[in-house]
C-alpha cells in the first residue's frame, strides 16, 4: 500500500480508469506467491530476484502495464526495475528492526499490474546475519553468598540477550578466568524459558577468600562468533543460609493499553525463612533487552508493579520483566514477569487510495473502476476487523477486490446535465466496541459529452415586418439553449429552406449565426408576398455536432401604398357612360353603383364613397359603404337634364389614399306628355353632328316632296299629325350616345329610323332595339345612323320603337315590341 501523493510518478498511473471487463478477464492474483530471500544489511541496489522472469512476463510488459510495488505498511523497501524486471533493494534492511525476535522475517509485497488489473504476491524472506553481539543487562553483577552454601547451590543470573536468532544467537556461556569454586550452567526449562546459573562447585571459606572476581562470557554461534561480557563479583557472607523464594517462578499479567499511569498491574511475592535482616526482602527488576525500562516501576517493599507511562498495543504487545528479590543477608531470587498488553479499540481504520480517476466522461460504461483503495487497522482481533460501506448512491457501488482492497465502480449510466459532480463518502468501520470509523470522500467530476441537442425556447416564431421596410431591419431573434457545456454548448444559427424544393432559403431573410437575430435584408411588398416561412437550424460545436430546427413565420404587415381602383363605371371610356333616370323616380331611386377595389389589406382596403362634385349636389346621395348612387329627392322640372357627378373613393389607411369616379345621368321626363328635344339631350359635340344630319335630311326631304304626288303628300301630312299625338322621332345616333350600356355591337347594313314611344305609369323600364319591319313612316322621317342589338333600360316606362327602312317602310306596334 502506498499513500496517494500527487507528485509521485506512480500516481499518474493511479489516475487511469481500470476497465471492468479487462479486470474480470484475468485473475486478481497468482495462487502461489513468488518467494525470494535476501540477507539483511544488504546494500541498496542489491538484486533480490527477477520478478518478470519468474512471473512469466516480458520486461516490456512491465512498462506497458505500468507495474508498481505496493506494501501493506507503506514502506518502500524494494524497487522494481521496469527495464529488466529485477527486484532490488531500495535501502539497507535490518531484520531486527523489521521483525524483532521473530523466528522468521518475511516481507509481503504486491506487484500491481494495470490494463488489465492483476495482483502478483511476492514474499521476501530476510535472512539473519550475525550482526549483533550478546549483551548483558548489567555490566557487573554482585552476589553475596553465605559461606555455608553447599556445593551444587545454584545462583540465577540475568542472561545475556542477542538480537540475532537461530545459530547466530547465544550458544554458550563460560567463565574467564576459570574458577575452581564456580561453574556456569546454561539451558532451557520445559516451558521454553532459558536460564543461566552459577553453580557452586566446592564450599566457600570466607576467611580463606572473602571476595572473588571473574568474567562471565556469552558467545553466539555466528561465523565469526561474537561475545558479551559481564563482571561477576562474589562476596562471601557469613551465615545466611536461606534464600528468598517467589511464590511463582513465572508471573503473567494483563494490562489494558489505555490504563492510566500509576495503575497497579501485578504484584510479586517472595518469602525468606530467615529472620531479622536476613529475612527482609526488597524487590527490584531489570527489564529484558529491547523493552523500555521506564514503562513499569516496582515498589521495593510491596512488590507491586505499577504503570509508569501509557502503553501502546501497536508498539509492543508483550513485556518480559525480571524481578529480583533480595534479603538482608544478600541472598536473592529471580522470577519472570510476562506482561501482556490488552488491545483496546483506540485506532480508527485507515484508508489508503492507490488509484483514483476524476473527471469521468458522462458516457462512461457501467462497471468502470473509479478508485482502488486499501483499508487497514492497527488494532488486533475484532478491533482490527474492518468493513467498508458506501453511502446511499445509485450510480456507484463498492466492491471487494483482493485481500483488503476495494474498488469503487460505476453501476449505471452517468448524466452530467443531471449531476455534474458526485461526492462519494466511503466509511470504513472496525468491529470494536464502540466501533471507530473513518470516512473518505471521493469527489468525482463528470466531464461533458455532446449528448444534448440545442432546444429552442419556442416551438415556432412569428415575426412581423412592414412592407417597404428599410434594408437590414431587425425583426426579432430566435434563441436556443444547449444543456451541455463548453464547445458542446456553443450554439450557432443558420437558415435552411422551409421546404426541400426551396434552394436556397429566401434571400431576403438572414439570421445572425452568433446571437440568432433575424434581419430582413431588402424591402418587401405585401401585395407580392405577405408571408414567408423559413427554418432556422441551431447547431452546437460538439463532435459530431447536434442540431435542432424551428420554423420562423415572417408576416408582412400591409402599408397603405395602393390607391383605390374604380372598376365601374369605367373611367377609360370617353365620353363617360350616362345613366338614365326617369323624371318620375322617387327619392331613394338607385341610379347606379360605383364599384372599386384596393390592393391593400385590412383597414387599408376599407373603402368609403363620398359625393365630391355634382351638377346639383342636393339631388343625389352616395352610400358611404356601398357606393350606391341614389336620388336624395324627387326630380323637378328645374333640374338640368344632364347631370354630371364625381364620386370620391377613399381608403381607410394612414394617410388615406383616394381616387375619383366620373359619371353622368340623363333625367328623362314622361314621354307621353313631354317631348324630349334633341337639343336638351345632346352635348355640344352631338349638337354639331346632329345639325349636319338635319340639313342633309331637309334637303333630301325637299327633293322627295317635289317629286311626290300631291295626294301622297297629303297622306304623309295626315300621318304626321297622328304622330304628333304620342310619338317622337329620335335619331338612333343621338339616342345611342346617351344611353347606359348601349355599346355598339356592329354597323347596320341599311339606314334605320327609330320611333320611340314613352308611356307613364310603368314600373319596368325597357329599351329594346329591334330588327327592321315594314316601314309605316315616310322616308323623310328616316335618318342614316348606326344600330345596336344590345338592350338598355330607360326609366319611366316602356319604350316602343319602330324601325323604318327606306325601301320597306312600316311600323312595329308597342304590343309587338314588348312581346319581343
């Protein structure tokens, strides 16, 4: 396990996402670890073994799969050469520092390979060398031995300690110089405890030799062997023949690692059969090598062993103490005290991140490994048993990987637009009472993928522009938003044809590609086009880009730029047509109707009609909405026969536009009572032509009268008198010019003469041109002129016309005329 340090090269490897499919396709670890051994105290760079070769991997694969070493305690004692695959020492190894007095010293490692994820177990055994000499706990040991001691008496010694193990540990004790009084005995008891004792070989004689000095030598089995020396001082006492005796040769105690200072953890008891000062016992201890002499203190009188400083189970689980009971006479005894530190749950779990990948693309597949981490607890037993849990999270889950490793993986599809950042809290809890927990928060950012198309804020847009607009006028704007970020959210706008057949889209419309402003580039004419439909495409800058379209309706607003057009009466004919109005017509009589249209729309095309000018303004009235020209009052004799009217047609625009319609009306009296004179009906031009026709007719009639018979003349005179009672001769050419809708249909092949009879009291006005019949009038009443087959209505009653041909005179009766 290694701490996740951002500046270290292996963290660059740790930041890559481990693919789940590749992870599952290979075994996590080899079933059997790779074993190596190395002697302690080796120099840095010493080769331990070739991992690549033993694991069946090519050295190139180590680099390609970003191989790295991980250890449980986080120490980097070894280094992997990626180029050769060799495992080498990263620093000098000290077996005693690493493993203490353990019989074996094996350092476990994990070789972690990526792409796919794979673990290889590596175990390196550190072999002991003889690098430590035996050491006695005291430089000088003094024994007060009564002179009455019997040969064979044994005096226990605090043995020397050698940090080496096996054959490199202590193998023998010796005395130098050799003494005839003492020898040394060395061995192990049945419970495995080693002992060293001085054995009295022959009786002492204080008077002969009160003190003795010699060296006790401890020798190990190394090559070359090493030794340790302590000085033995023997004081021969007089008459103290009982040594103290402990109630137990071996005391075992337990103490909680969180016990307060000064707590009594154990009490040793020794007795002495002597009396007086020889029976007074005092307690002292010298702690075994490697244990702190300040952790415990013993009361010299009571033998209570008390805690002097706080203990830590994770630093030392056991303490071995040697307690000496010495009486007043100098005799002593030694017992062993084994103090076991009881673990309490005082260490929270630790979580060490090996790999972590952030940000993640939002299109990451489910099962992708986001983080790989290890958990550990320095406590033991249930206090060191760890369980991991991930807070409620639907998109991620926690999965055991190997040993104490866990993987944080995705379990569902990610959506940055829904959640752009995840805070994943992993809680590691031990099984202690109460349990301790550690929470590690992984902040996973989700990077954007172009998975959202732009969306317009409206389903369609309607914009308005007035016709005859100025070029490049702004009429509105479209707006689309993209839920993505960065380039994936940058929206540009463009035009496409509203229909596939349109190529290209209307050139009069343009859209700003950056902000969506819509412009009309040139003036438009409502009368040519009043509605334009285009599609606007909004595209983002992703790869590949996504787009959306919206319909833009451009409505052209009408301007009042067209004047009204008069359809009827036609203003192109000259002279204008005339309407016939009977003198007997009542007020409200419909004379005619002015019909006009306006190319504009709406209120710009609403037309109103006004009488602008008239020969007799009080005689006529014009309907403002209908354009109907009616009589305001009844016609009187004082009214002029020929009435000229000018009607103003005006639209409702701002400003309003107008046109005028000119028309004329002929006021016809009741022909049964009143003769209509030619001079009252004809215009000035007509009067001149009529005069010429009359002169020619008079000359022609005069010639006829001179050549005709007197009797025939008399007959003509009689008929003429009859005609004066109710008939009027009117020249067809003059009548034709004054009638409405009497357009000539062709030129008659023969001269015609028309006789008009006007009767009163009829509600039906009829004017019919008939084919010639046998003439009934003299030829002098006939005039040359043009005829038409069209029919016209004259107000005031039926009109009877008789057509007389010069060569076949005759008269058509009124009844025959009406029936036709």
